[in-house]
């Protein structure tokens, strides 16, 4: 049943030139229906553990929390901004995975410090962040799921490469980030113009 669904829907979207969006849809369908594809919860958790063991890199980054500063135990907009920087950089580069609830050293801390009462509240908060700070049009390029590992919750955020430039709203302005190794780098001035020209304008995207 799962194979038939993916094949049928995939054929329709690929035929109509919407490969990027269908990739995101298929990933979400597989993650939400692991039994259809023969993958249990333990298998999914093991995949995340294997990712963590690989360590941070060009397409993998860890964040301890989504919105809580662990030094003050208070909600801090800087924490959200740090996560959004990484997501924007993935969209502007070659995609990647962000794991929230994991320290820089790879220790699974969980997201409990963020104080979300349930998964639905977390999903709503994250979706609103993307809509407000990046843009609703990029939601199809960003998939997320809350995974329980050893009794702790880790938010897995997977980003596809965007087909047009993506800016992060910050204060009264906008910021542009790309990946450089395991870091998200802010581009400005001529570096920003050159990157956008070489990465996007060649394909006609503005």
C-alpha cells in the first residue's frame, strides 16, 4: 500500500515538475506511517542516534533548545534566531538536518526545558516561527518530527534546498545565511550579491 501511494503520487508530481515538494511530502508520509514501510519507533530512534554519532557537519547541526536559554532557564529570542539561521542557511545551500534537544557535544538533552505542554503546541509554535520569520511559501521545503529517544524528545528538522533565495526576518531588516562547513555564515554586500547571482539567477530564480 505504501509503495503504491508513493509511486502513484510521485509519478503525478514528477510529471508536472514538482520534484522538490513531493520529496518533502513522501518523507513526511513515511515518517508518519512507519509500520507501512516496515520501520518501527526503535528503528527511527536508532537512525537519529546514528546521526548524532556522526557529529556536526555541513548538513547536520545540533541545538540544545528551541527557545530556552539554559544559562538563565528563561525564554530567549536569541535561541529561536539561532535555529532559524541554520534552517535559512540549509535552504540557501544544499539542504540539511537540524536536531533540537542535542548539545554541541552530541548529548541528548531533550526538549523538555522548552516547556511545550504537548507535541501539538510545539508543532504550532514551530510552524508559526517559519511563517513569521522565513515565509509560508517555504513550509513545503521544511519537514519536522518529534522523536523520543531514551525517554527524551528530540525535534528533527529536515530542510531541502530552495529553488530561490531565502531571507530571515530579523528586527526591522532581513539577513541572508549559507552553510560553510558546520557553521551558518551571514553574507552581506558584494558577497551576498555574488552568491545569489551564482546560485539562483542562473536558473532564472529571483
